[in-house]
C-alpha cells in the first residue's frame, strides 16, 4: 500500500480530549502546518473542523487519536460526511520540560505519524458494534461489582460477631448469599450484631441485583449477535460474550488487512526477538486484551471438549512443547479461523 502522503494532499491531525479537540492541518507536499484550531466536542465544533479542512483544496485525510474514546463522536461525524479517517493509537507522550503540555504539537504529531504509515487502521464503525460495546462494558462492570460485593461479604462474615458468623459457617458462597438475603435484623440486639446483619443483607441484595443486571445484558448481547453474525455461535468454544468481544474488536470487513494483523490486534502474534544467529520470539503482551482473553477462552474450551484440539496438544507435547506454548499456538490458529469466518459474508443458518 502507498504511503498516505502519496494519496492525499492534506492531512488533519486531531488530538482528542473530553471537552475540546485540537487539530493541525498539514500540507503533505511540504510538511508545513497550514492551520491550527481548537474546537468544542459537539456538532458545532465538528462542523467547524470540517469547514476549516474545506478551506484547503485537494484530497484530505483525518488522523484521529482515541477514535474509540474521546474522538468517537468526531469519528462518527466524519464517517457520515464521507471523510477518510485514519485511526491512531494514543502514543506515550514524551516528557516535557517542567511538565508542560501542548495540544497543537500533539495534533501535528498525529498528522505526521499518519503520513509516515503504509498500513492505515480504520476506526471501528457500525450501530451493532457500538451497541455490543455498550452492553459488554455495562455487563463487565456489573460482574466486577458483583465479585467485589461477594468478597466484601466473605470478609465481613469472618470479622462479624460469633452469633452472626455462626449462621454462615460451612456455607458456600451461593448459600451464604441466600442466607444473607433472608436476614431480618432487629434493633433490640447489640449494635454491632444489628449493623453486621444489616450490611450483610444489603450486600447480598446488591449481589443479586448486579447478577440480574448482568444476565439482562447477556440476553441483549445474545440477541444482537444472533441478528448480526449467528454463524460465530456455531464455532466450538464461542458463546455470546466471546462472539460479542470478537465482533467489537473486528468491527467490519477490511479493518484488519489479514489474519496476521488480526492476531497482532489480539496480542496473539509472537514478536520476533532475534539477534545474530539466535532466532527466537517473545510473548506479545500488547494488543486488545479483551480480545486476547476471548481467544484464550476458546482455546481452554476446545482443550476440554474438542477431540482434534486435544490430539494436537498431545502431538505438541510429544515434541517437547509446554502447555503454555501449546496454548499460544492454538490462540494463533483460532485467530486465523475467526478472522476468515468474519471476513466471509454470513449465510443463513438454515442454508445447508
């Protein structure tokens, strides 16, 4: 693929923030900065940016940092307007003297970074992808909050007065939750007993509420996945949460140029670390960690339930591979399989 500088005449780099966006307009032929502006993060500000870009003739492209976060609104606005948008990872900012910061410099750096690239990333798009992302985020928060509340319940039972602790002794977490929800504190008991019973009951009710919320989110996620890509659910180890995680990372056909790029996005592609006559690779700890976790879930499920996967693992163990190395190999294989399935238009489930 040609460099962006060979395709367009103008690049607009945008440094995105919660309340304002700062843009720098660069001439790709000379590398000079044609204009700088800071606008508000609302439709009027987005229109101001487009109007500024329109003052400079020629083909143009937008280089956005944080197009999935602070820049999501601008990215949607530009996509609807038919603009060419390039997604950039938000880089590690270099240390500046006395801790000073400069949004115009960061915007200019974004534009120059895009100009130097030959492989351009597209922002995530699509109403279904956005809906899945919101549901996944809300469900994850509910699950994590529920787990925190359960740990708090265990800790408070351990430190509670013996008359309270005796009610929970020997019980599993699920039974403890049932016991706690049925507590009926009375004010005529000691203040520490009354408080412990009240707080334990409230924690158990919170856990129940959060679990119900997570279940509702999962039902909605399953509905969206079945509407969008039901074929993913036919793959071994792929449930609605895993499928939704994969879909939100993949977004749309063509976002990843090939299965290797998709594996790199998932942090499942080994990183070359060779030197001299030594050829080796090191573990990739970058990429989308939620997508990496989804691939890991698929691998663990297949190692338990899929005969072909277990046979593969046995062959690799005989060759001296460790279980960790085998899982890494399988994650790369799964990334390739998932990518090829995603890039193929789905067929109706009843088409056979």
